[in-house]
C-alpha cells in the first residue's frame, strides 16, 4: 500500500492498483494518485497483481 495515502475524505475512495516493476516509477505514480485522494495499492509484477486483484475490488488497474 502507498504510504502517501491521505485520510479518507470521500465516502467511497477510488481504489487503484499500480503494477510496476520499477520502484521509482511505482513511487511517483503512487504519490500522484494519492494526492488526488485515491486509495492506492502497488504490485511489483503481474503475478502479485493477480493475487491482490482476487482479494480486493479495484476500480482501476494501471500496468506498464
């Protein structure tokens, strides 16, 4: 989960899963989305993303 997630200010936050193997790119994307109030989780690869996707409902999945 992204450490930059702000306190929940919306009734239902937009949940986003970022799938990115580059740590810097993952961190930048996470920070940008968290700034806009999204609840952001991250995965380093596709296999990890599938496991997370099966356990939580995401409104958006971003992959490179």
